[in-house]
C-alpha cells in the first residue's frame, strides 16, 4: 500500500434533515404578495377550490434546507470516474451562457428574425459535429442517446418504406455489448432484434455478422468502442457487409471520447451516428440535465430528419420545418436548446486541437489506470488475453474478490463512498463478467485524482480480505446508512410523493 497516496480523513455531513413538507408551519412565508381580486385574473371555472398543499417556510429555512441537502451529496465535486458514460466537469461559464435571456427567455414560436444569434450558435455546433463525423445534417431534437437511437429506428423504417421494403426488413442487428438503448429502442419501434455474442478477442466475428444478415436486415446499431472499451478493428468490413445485404448502419457514439478527432463515422461508411452532448461535449447529465442525443446522417437519410432544422440563408439563418418525407417531431419545439448552447460553448472553447488532445489524454489515463488497477488483489480485466490497448475505459471484474472474500461490487461501491469517492458504474445488463466495474477517467481528472481513486479502491479491496464485514456493512461515513432494501418491491411501503406517504402511513 506504500506506493499509494495517503487517504484523507472523510465524513459526510449528517444533518438528519427533514422533508420540506415536515418543516411547514402555518403562516410562515418567504414572500408576501398583495391581495388581488381573482375575478380579474382567473376565470371562475379554473379557480382552485382549496389552496395547493405546499410547505409554508421562511426564506432562511429554505436556504438552509437546500444547502444541507447539497452538502450531503458529493456529485461531480467528488472524484467520479463513472464509466461506460463519459462524465465531465460542466463549466460554470456555460451554465451562465444558457441561463442568459437570449436562451432562457426565448419563446419557441417567436419569429426567426428575432433569434438570429441563437440560430447561428445552433448552426455552428452542427457545422462542428459535421466536421467530427462527416455527416451531412444534424438534428438536436432527440432528448438523449436512447431518443437518438429511437430516431434512427424510425428513420430506418421510413427509409425502407420509401424503397418499398419496410414489410420485409424487420431485423436490427447489434452486439451484446452495445449500449442497451440500441436493442431496446429498436424493439420499441417494432423491430426484431438479432444480438451477436462476443468471441475470444472481445468482439463478435465478421463471420457471425454475415450469418446474421439477410434480406430481412433493416440496420446495424453498434457502439465502437463498446462498453468494455474494446474497439472492433474490422468495423469497416462490418459496414460493407451490412450495406451489401441492403441494410443501414448506425454508429452509437456514446463512447466517442477515446476516438474523437481520430475517426469519422462517414469515413467508415456509416449512414448515421449519434453524439451524447450531455456527456462527451461537457453538458450536464441527470440533475443538471436534461440530455441531448445529437443525431447526424448522410444525404440519403436527410429527407427523413425531424425538424426544425437551421439553415444558412444569405447573411442570416432560417428555420426549416423538415421535408415532407420527415418522420415528424421526436421532441416538442426545439428540444433541449439550452443544452445545445452549452455544447457549443464547449466545442468553441476546445477547438479541433483541444478535442484531439482530450482524446489522447483520456486514452493515456485509462491505460495508466489499467496498469495500476490490475496490481490490486482481487481485480481482473475482461478478456485478459486480448492484445492491444483499451481506449477510454476498461471493463474490470471483482469476481475474484467476491469468490475469496464474499465482498461484492456493490459492497465495494458503498465502502468507497466512505472516503469521499463517488461510486463507480458497474456495467449495463447483462453482466458478462461477475461483479464488473468500468471506470472512465476522460480528460478532466488530474493524475493526483486518479491516484487517489485507485488508492481508495486498493484500500477497500485489502480491507475486504482483512475485515470483510466492515466492507459489507458500509457506508459508515455517509449521511445515510446502508438501506435494507427489503421493502423496495412493496408498493404499500414506499412512496415517491408526500401525498402518497401520508396516504400509506396515515399521516
């Protein structure tokens, strides 16, 4: 353990904070408003018969309440190597950009002449993504990666219908280590799914792909690298084989970080691709979201794109509703336009050289981590005999640790949180390797942060061999202890709203 940095003493704030509804005291207010005659504002049929059930709290109480809640949440201010999704620091400048009146106060139906600056930013981001992918057009309507994959499924159907082949081409081919949104969205759109298994080299063989192709093939949906960090070097042959069978090829770029600036989807022959703005392009995910799955395609699929689209019109910018053959909208109005603005800020700040350098750093950090992580007792790597470097992440397994100590991946997650480390992401289902974990450094974390994260994992794994019960009963230094979980499947016990809690517990 001497080659690791010393662990800092950590304990999360514990406030025993009540719910906002439990803090309510009748008559307390944060603001007092003048009494007005409702007859002048709200028609009688629309007036409430009873006041809304809202907490009555003073402004200082509200401020303290949310400050305490924020202190009990590490979020991205801890060291978070989430994995299978590139998580990055979200610059405060971009948050300010999106909160400005030119975005926040825009009405989606106002005239394009009144929002030329905003349209130019959208157009410039599209231009940058076209350069990174080789695609002809982009839509920013899809609200996340799964929504972009669903958009591809709808466009796939529309394309084959336009060629009189939709009834026959009903199969989407993917691999077991593609992101689960690919088969899930294709199935939701009504397609049959053909899933290719992995082989000893870490990816399906071209022979398996060819055996799966037929005149029923509608498209290939694939990640590359996949969610284990394995890059398929035969991908161009895959695309050629699918095209020869009459299918389309969709490149899910959820794992773009390790190859950005290095490869372009169109150069590999893909018909369409998707970028995660809320991950790869520095835009918040989850609580800071919502998401955007930027969907790009070649000219042959452009007539099916959902609108609205932005086009350069002389010295200005115009809004196009989408062609007559468009699949129609996949999101209301402009989609999550404030997130598009943040992504534009990131791209403009990074530039082509910065994006290429970030890719290099993410690959270097991942392989730096791999060498150190594989020195930890109980940690193994997926496909250990596969030659070559992994890209921006590597799938590891704590299966050996579990067999020798009884401590599983979930236990290790909980214990690492006791040292101020955000829990790693294990893996999407299905788990091909037992007790997986898939950290991803990206380009934003320093070597000191990476070393500390590894030191915590090494300490917890060593602790699992010395005192497994200490790890199994974690967390010990967090705002809440380990949840029993016995009642999570009992709808009579859990509640997601205050009203439901009162109804179920007699409040």
